[in-house]
C-alpha cells in the first residue's frame, strides 16, 4: 500500500508552500503518541527527506514518512475539504479503529 494525496490537497499544499516562499520542500507525515485516543498526526513542510524516510510522490508533491510511522499510515489518503464550518486537511486512514470526538487523535 502507499500514501495518496488527492489533487485538491496537493494544490492547497503547493499554494501554502508558495505562500511561505519555500522553493524546495517535502511534506512530512508522522504519527506520535498523544491526544485523547493515544495517537495523533503531525504534518508539516521540511526542506528535504531524511536518509531512512519512505518517499511517495503524488501530483508533484513529495510525501515523506519515517519507518516508525509507516505502519500506522499505510493506505492513507491526504485530502482537503472546504465547508461552511471551515476548511482543512483530512487524513483518510484505513488503519484507524476509533478516534476521539474532536477527530484529532486515534487508535489502530
């Protein structure tokens, strides 16, 4: 399995990188302990991948994941949604068994 980035999410990430004047960047996805359900996502730009990272490319965007986070993220799709209540990135992760009420942490 791999990590997918939806077209809409890739467009928004490229826009944000341009807004931050980033010329070279990768998107790092990580899973760390925390939140009310035990695990939470961390997502952000970095200048380049690390030697042991697993790298995926979608829509001209490099997504990097450390080996410890990969088992929790396999098969995940990063998307971007807009609604009347707000907008933001959504991670559709088939490994999640349950998540907290706010949707920011999960268990596998």
